[in-house]
C-alpha cells in the first residue's frame, strides 16, 4: 500500500529541489550553495502539501537532494527576501573590509620593502671597500 514517487534528476539544484517537493507547486527556490541549504517559497495553500505529514515530504526531499530545506509560504516571501538582502549586504560589507585590509597590508609591505632597500643602499654606499 505504499506510494512511490519518481523524481527526475536535474543538474540544477533549484530545479531538482522543486521536483523533489512534487506534487506541491514551488514558486521559488533560494539557494545557499556554500551552506548546502535553501529556502523554498510555495503558495500558501500548498504549504501543508510541500511539508507533508509530520514533515515527511520535506525530509525526503532534503535526503534526496542533500540540501537543508526550509519551506515558507508565499505570504512570508517578503520577509525572506529582506533577510536575504540583509545577508548579502553584510557579506558585501565584510568583503569590502577584507579588501581594504589586504590593500593596507600590501601598502605597508611595499613601504617596508622600500625602506629596507633605502637602508641597504645607504649601508652599501657607506661601507669601506
């Protein structure tokens, strides 16, 4: 009496995740490939179907795809997008800070090298031959 679902594989993780959650409709899959996690936006009326009885559909889709899957109703999509935007802005700010730190370190290294070269030239000129 068990049902068997066939999920067509896709190289595209977001497509594969959406197919794994069938028969529910999926509006959007927002991937975080680094963390191997995603947020899936489904129509409000499809939320229970996507999650399944005691979370079975979501658990099976996660096992099948290898991604941690967080399913959200479309009515919460704006909050999800705002959180994603904030996370991207924070990552951009951190990257900019790291880039500035690298530039400062490179400048300090160049200055130290230039000073060492001047000191060496001075010593060579002053040493008796």
